[in-house]
């Protein structure tokens, strides 16, 4: 690996004659490719949170969503969030030194700042809880993940890559084993999930802290959002963040290795699903009523026992989530496919955003991605106060693609204008101020210095 980092332009240098404010380079050390990838992740998550059922207007209550939108929703699924998860690992790596290893006082300073950042995210999660958004937002998880990654940040890249590869198989296998174990594993959260206190009310209910931690770490059953399923993405992101991401050779290897891994995982899954028949067993698990109807009927007039809910089959490990019937959190090939895809995307976008033309074309997305926390928080306010969805009682509100397009255009435009004059988004500025006040001091910049 080449050892010379590309030096960023000093933001204090005068602009070249003819430069305009909208064409200013990013702050020193900032890698715009990471911001663009983060923007794609947030926009994908917003798409899913909008619960889109129609193009110009949402589908009427009681009617199914547009078939094309249903297919797109299945394609995105957890995948857009997984980009965000991997970038969480990249962020921790960069905050704790990146390509260089911090020791002694510098390491303590960096770890304290990450811990304060995690605390701020938890507070913001409680604020969202006050708005009734406990079930759908992930800031509780993100705060925990930042702390979990700190001890791993001292490991070498090769070690982290090995751990990520092992976890890509072990984590979905654990989820399937947990489904088979049922209630015999007492450390798992119970089903149906307990209704927990939301917002700041959680702080005065210490009896619910353990249950909350169980849900955040293990999820709700086999397919709920959880830390176990996310671990491979966090660890791989930590490893990638320790690479010299400014080096062209590193980026090329990321694209080649990532694309090769994704293709290999997809081919393995397709062969397992169809020629080897794994898809049939997973279909029976996903559609128990259909499987029960296809089972032989009982004879002698005796009433048949109610069908038991099937356990997640081990074939889920080699069955894709889309295309394919598996739950994405149960599939090792699905997870490996996404690990490779995101790695290749990151390498490609980092390369692309070094070119002036693409910097101009994708500048709104880079600005949006640099304000990811603000827009993640803000899109809940948008859906609550600006564009509330329509739906019948007991049914989640739905929206149209038009409403999503309006949000996307407004948020991209506001982000571009904001970043033209200010360095950080509103919530990013708030978190930065709290971190620097709570943990004063100046850490040495690592060699590939970067502020993403």
C-alpha cells in the first residue's frame, strides 16, 4: 500500500480568481465520497420511513401498495441502513486516529470524545422518543455502537477484516439458533415485545433499562433491528476507516475486492436457492399458512391440531433476501453481498469525488450527507408536521413518491445553501460544541486527516 496521502487544499488559502462561493472546496481533509454514500443511506432510510404506497398519492386505505413500489421497498429493505451501519465503523476509525495508532493521552482524548458523542446521540434519541418515534429511529443503537467499537479500534486492519468475515457467518447463524432456542435463552427479549417507556420517561424507569438494552442488542425475535446483525458492518467499517482512503491503489482494491465478494455471494445464494432447493424450505418458513394448506389433511374426522409456527431453517444462511425469500438478518450470503457492495461503492465514490465534474454534479448530495444527523432527525419532524401521511385507524400512515420527491429536493437544496456558508449542519454543530467543551484539548491529526 502506498504510504503518501494526498494533501488537501488549505481552506485558508485565497480562492483562485473567478471562484464563486458555491464552488468552494470541502474543508481540509474532508472526503466527499463518504458524504455522498452517507446521503444515499439516509435518503434510502427516509424512503422506507415514508411508507410509500403510491406515486402521485398514497394508495387508498385497504388497498395494496403499487407493485413496483413494493418491489423497490423489498430491494431497499435493510440495505440502505446497512450503508449507514458500515459508515458508523468508518467514523469511529477516523475519530480514533484513522491510519495512525493513537496512544496514551491522545487515545484517551479521542475515546472520551467518542463517548461524549455517543451520549449526545442518546439524548437526541430520547428527544425523538418524546415525539413518539422510538420504534423507527436508530439513534439508541448508534450511541451503543460507538461505545462497542472503541475497544476494537486498537486492532489492526487485517485482524478486523478477519473478525468481520467470521461475524458475517456467525451473526446470522446466531439469529437462527436463537429462533430455535425460543424462550430457553433467558437473555433474549421476550415476544411479543414489551411496550417500553419512550423519551425521557425511560430515565425514570430503571426497571426497563435492561429490557431496553436487550431489545437494542438482540432485537425483537429473529428479524427485528438489533446489534447482533449489524456487527459485521460495524467491524468492516472500522477496518476500512483504518486504511489510507486517499490512496488510489487502496480505492481500487476496495472496488475489486468488494465487487468480487458481492458477486461470489450472489452466485452462491442463487445456486443454493434454485438448483439445490433451499428456496422451498425458506418459503415454507416465510409463508406458514400456505405450507399448512399444502400439508396432507388429517383423516378420521379428528380435528387437526393448529399448525406450529415453523422455525427459521438453516437454509436461510445461503438464501438471499432480495431476490429471494429469506429475512435479510438471517442470511449470511445476503450480509456478505452487502458488505462487498458497500465496500465497492465506497471505493468508487471516493475515486469519483476527486474529479471536479463529479464534485459539482453531486455537491448537493455531499452537502446533504455532511448533515446526515440533522436530516435524519428532521425527516421525522417533516412527516409529523409538514407532510403527515394518510391512513385508517390502526394502520401506519402512508405517503406518495411525490411527497418523498418534495422532501428530497427541499433537503438537498437547503443542504447546499447551508454548507455554502457554514461548515456544519445545526445538529452536527451542536454535537461538536458539546464534545469540544466537555473534552477540551487538541489531538494530533492523523496522516490522512479527515473530518467526516
